[in-house]
């Protein structure tokens, strides 16, 4: 069997692994059922995000189809699923209002895709490798907790918020906690029964004799039982049956009038500077969310496969260009569908493509059947998915790794739960980078390499001497005893920031005054900028 070598990115521990070449259909027994599960979850999410964005319902489905078929085919990630994301909902909603309609927003989606192609070509995806792991793990736990809090109302039969909303402050003006309180005051027995049975099946199935049946995964059974329970209630106890807004609401569209529902780009909007501004915002936000989702999905992958980040930007760019041309919402990599894909046992990109094909079929042929699916049944699957994302083991590991890991982890979790995913990640990044800088500041910039008692005390500089090393260098140099003999070796250093270099060179004058024999080896000379320049009038 031929293999390809993949090497981890710069800054990570170097590890070479052999990855076997496989056909896309080699694992279809795992991928087709997983694709069905992702489809059942993705469909209400796509519709809900379209409603919240003020866009046509079909635009969410188009984005889901393009995300699965196009991005799924072009991406190097075997497990990540792409589609419309809740993180871009406020941008799209405001953008539609600013430019005067959804059709006038679509050119911005196309331009955002072109920007992503440029970023991929410039290999900008490398930024994903510099996100602290504490923030990535905090993102997973935060999304898991938010998913649980958001799905509990649906499990109780309260559907005041749209499926897919991950913001603490909801579109109705309520909050995540507020919606949960309202749900507890109007519990629907039918929804509770469907949700409890679904969760029970999800937890029992892996230990049951049916677990070996790969073509029948637990999430699909859980949703199927929810539908069956509701159909029985319709016949036996109609007052307890789930109806109306508590069911999937897929618009019924026949092949003949499909194009009547699709909105195409209004290219005259390119004359508006707002469209170009929105394109920049959508392109950058979608790229960041996709890269972070990719990194998180890599961590969830049981086979620990590392997907190429720049290829992902190219795939997302191609997807957004096509979505914009066809009248779809902007696309990103999305964690809820990706984690559900992993939990369902997917092995390759085929699962994402299957879910997209099913979504397309559903729009034109399966609306009547799918509209009998209770949201409570889907909530049961997402509740278990959320618990697995926020598993206690993740918290325990973060605690054992020390406060410098645990604090950014916890801050990220809290910020995601009480704001939204993108803001939470931003706060977590600031805290995580702050801890990295603090650790760097505390680490010594000079390493002693001469034996104890040597007449000449020799120090070596690290490979990178940046402005962050300035304070540590100044402390070490000022602490040298008068009359000592010191040599500082910079031959291993590949980068000198001027700020740190200035400290090393200026100390020569101080050393003379203190009778210190101060030598520099392998350290470049630089023109020192005077702090004060006298002018003669």
C-alpha cells in the first residue's frame, strides 16, 4: 500500500506518520449512516439560521448543499462539515438591511469567497497553528455547554428560539437562561417523551447488541423513535401530540418552481462601498471560524488526522463563491455538525457529501415526511453531542495541566456561554496569549553554558531574541558582578529584534564603567538610535 508523509506545522513537535491512500467509497458503510444523521441535524439548523438572518429559507438549504458537496469534496478534512453558521447571522442580518435586500448581499458573499482563495494562496491558514490548545479545548467545552442549554427548551417543547442560535442574547430579546426558565413553565409531555427516549437510545445503543449494525447508528434510531412516538400520540392522545412550530418546517418545493424561491445576485450592488466592507468582514470571520473548527475537528478525530489548513481556505473560498452565485448564505466550517459527524462514526468526506445530497432531495421530494419530525427528537441527539463535547474528562485534563492552561480554558468556556462563539474565542485568545507572554517574560533570556567556577562566564542566547526578551536581558546584565568576565554567544540565534539587540549593545558602555570584561560573539552590530537629539538653532 502506497503512503504519503505528513509533517506537523512549524512550532509543533515534529512527527512523521504514514497515511494510507483509500478510496472515497471504501468506508461507505460508516459514512452513509453518518451522513443521514448529519442531514437530520443540519436541516433544521440551516432553516433556522436562514430565518434568523432575514434571508429566504432556501438560502440556508443552498448553503448546506454547497457546503457538503463542494467544500466537502475539495476539503482535506475527512470529518468537518461546512454550511451556514450562526456566527455570521448578525453580519448577514445587518448587511441585508444596509445594502437593501438579500440579492444585493450575495455579491459580498462571492467577493468573500475570492478573498478566501487569496488567503489560501498566500498560505495564511498557518495562523490556526498558533491558537493555544487551551482555547481550542475551551471552545469545544463552551459549544457543548451552550448546545445543552439551547436544546433543553426544545426537549421540553418550547421553541421560542430558532434552531442553531448560539448567542446568549437571543433574537427575541430573551437570554439562554431566560428561555430555559420559560420552557419549564410550559412543558409539553409529548416533546419530553420523545427527547427522553432519544437520549436513552443514544446512551444505551453503544452497549447494545445492535451496536454492530453500522448502517443503523444510534442518532438515526433516536430521531426515528421520536417520530414514531409522535405519530402514536396523534392517534391515541392527540392533545399530547407535537404540532406546529415544534416540528421541522421544511418548505415544500417542487422541481418546477424551485427557481422561483432562489434569489440570484444583484451585481449593481458592487458600486456600493458597503458591499465591499461586508465582503471583507464575511471573508475574515468565515476564514477564522473555519480554521478554528478545523483545528477542533482534528482533535475530535479518532485517527488524529491533520487536515491542511491552506487547502481548507481554498475549499471554503470556492464554496462561498458558488453559494453567492446560487443564492445561498455564507459558508463556514461548523462544529455542531462536525462533532455530530464524528459521533455518528463517519470515516471520510463521503458523509458530508451524503448529507448534502439528502438535503437537496428533501427540498424537492421529502418535505411532507420530514415535517413530521419533532424538534425534541433532534434535540435528544444534540444534547448527547453537547455532553460529549463538554465531557468531565476535558475539564479534569485542563485542571491537571495547571493554571496557565486552565484559566484560558475556563475564560473561553464562560465567554462562549454568556456571549457567542466568536466573541468567546476572541476573549479566550486574549487571555491565552497573555499567559504565553507572561511565561515568556519569566523565562531567562541568557542560559549559562560554562562550568561553575570558570574564569570566563559564558552565556548562550535562544534562537529567537525578540522584544519580549528585553526585560529579561536587562535584568540579567544588570545583575552581573563588577570585575567579572562575561561572554554572550549569539551564534545559535536566528532572529534579533532591534529592541533586544539595543540592550546587548548599549550594555558595553555600562560594562566599562563597572570594570566588566564584556564580549559579544555572533551578535550583529546595529546603529543605535539616540534617545535625545540636540538641535542647534
